[in-house]
C-alpha cells in the first residue's frame, strides 16, 4: 500500500505548485467539444481532491473515488471546509461498481501509471467505460514510454516550506525496462526549526506506456476514438519527446 498517512499528510505541500486550475481548464476545453451539456464527472484516483474541488466549485456534480483512506480523508476535509457537496467513495478503480453513468470520467496525475500489471490496467479501462454514458470522454494523463526510455528519470530533491515546516523529499528512481516500470522511492523528511519531526518512505511502482499499447487496452474496453497530445496541449500532436501525455478516449 502507498499513499499512507504520513505521505498523504504532506501530499498537498509537495504539490503546492501544481496548477490544478489549468488542468481543469484543459478538462473543460474537452468537455465543450463533447457536445451535450456535461453535468456529472467521476474522478478515478481523486487523491486529496485537487481536481474534484475545483470542478465542484465550477458547478459540476462530482464523485471522487480512491483506495487510500488517508488521501480521501484530506479530500473530505477540504470539501467540508469549502462547503462543497462531493460524493467520495473508498474503492479500488478495479472493484468500483457505482451503478451510475457519468458524462465524463477523469483520472489525473499518473493514476493509470499505478496500474502496473496488464490485468489491473485492463480492468481500470473497463471501469471507466462502464461508468461513462454513451459518447462521454475518459480523460487521463500518463508517462509516454518513448520519452521515458530516451530520457530516464534521475534522482531529484525537493525542498520546500509549508508555514513553519520544512519538507524535504528525495526521489530515487529505479527503472525496469522490461516491465515498463519505474520503482520510485520517496523519502520524505518534515523538519521544524531544523528538528526532524517525521520521516516516511514509500516506493511507488509506476508504469510508462507506449501510445499504441494504451490504445489497445482502451479499444478492448470498448473505446473507439482515442487521441493523444502532449500534457494539456490538445492542439499539438504527441511526439516521442513528450514525457507526459494526455489521453482522451471516447
Ligand atoms: C499521484 S496521486 C493523484 C491524485 C489526484 N488525482 C491528483 O491529481 O492530485 C495517485 C492517486 O491514485 C490513487 N490510486 C492509484 N491506483 C489506484 C487504484 N487502483 N484504485 C484507486 N485509487 C488508486 C492513489 O491512492 C492516489 O491517491
């Protein structure tokens, strides 16, 4: 299990500069092209609610699911403080059965990359299709294998502040080319006035995908119109140099 309490507690601080508003603009840009008015959105792997909170504020009826109780707890607290009514459910994507269809399904920030074996990935695509109304889009992002192989991930240190706390995260990637995955080891230290107050370590197994591979999984799940672009750039074609790709499937 990953995204446990200590990691979930620092998640929002670690990604304080991630532009969730811009990502929601991108989602809305696709929704405008979808035709019929979009009202309902399902977020698979909603985490601490980065997208669902913004989309709820923008007037959509949103549902977020995640398998990490600690990430969901943060999302629920933020929704409560903001006075937003959002449906949250604890479930794996693979086991999800809401018996409801949504206008759009999203799964943002490499959630699909956590589905590292073929069976889990196939089931995740099936879940998305099962919860979409006819003609609805499944929007997600993933690591593009072509770029990852050419420019492999390296060790990175993030050092940031959250109030009077200092958070240091050391990321050590270990690539397994044959399984198309990277074991990303995160070591997170939280310090207050240079005194260590918590330390946590998690290794996240993340998969990268080749566009034709992901297209195949989506087609088997029943999607027929599948588009790729560089992350958040729908007007541009995907190239072998784009590390992060957005995928839009109908
Ligand atoms: C990198 S976080 C992204 C969270 C959020 N979408 C965001 O943009 O901040 C990945 C999230 O996906 C969830 N996740 C990964 N695999 C999952 C699965 N099979 N079922 C449910 N949740 C999953 C994790 O628990 C975690 O909260």
